[in-house]
C-alpha cells in the first residue's frame, strides 16, 4: 500500500483566510527501472530517483486533472519521503489503470 499526499490552500470567502486542505491518493506500487531518456529530458538522475509503477486503489480516477497523482505530491517509500517529479499514466479511456511515477528527495 502506498499513499501520495497533496496539500493545497483554499480561501474562506467569508474571512479571507487560507486553510490547508490535504488530499490523499492510495494504491499499490512496486519499484521498476526508470526510462533513461525520460530522466535525461527531465534533468533527473536515474541512480537516485526511483520510478514506481502505481495502480490506484480507486477507479476511475481521471488522468488529466487533480484526481490522480501530480508533480509536487509527496510519498513515503522505503522509509523516506519523496516528491513526485513526473507522472506517466496509462489511461486509454482517460482513467488511470496504472502509472509510472518518478520521485526524488
């Protein structure tokens, strides 16, 4: 089980105050070999930034929006906290079946 976390700020219209809102996306993940060309294009290091193959727990989650994992989200993997740098979903109908997620410290 893996959990990605996103914290966004929402503004209360009545008071004007910003309030943090936490969103979580859960799923199952395994570490896989990253794509060297993708890492090079993003200026990332293949040897220190894992690629996770993630299947979301909830279906359907739209791939092109904030329902699924986005760059900037955080995740704990092997006891360390990482930040999502890239997401490459497989979503033939626009709904995520599985995704390659590149994370870095």
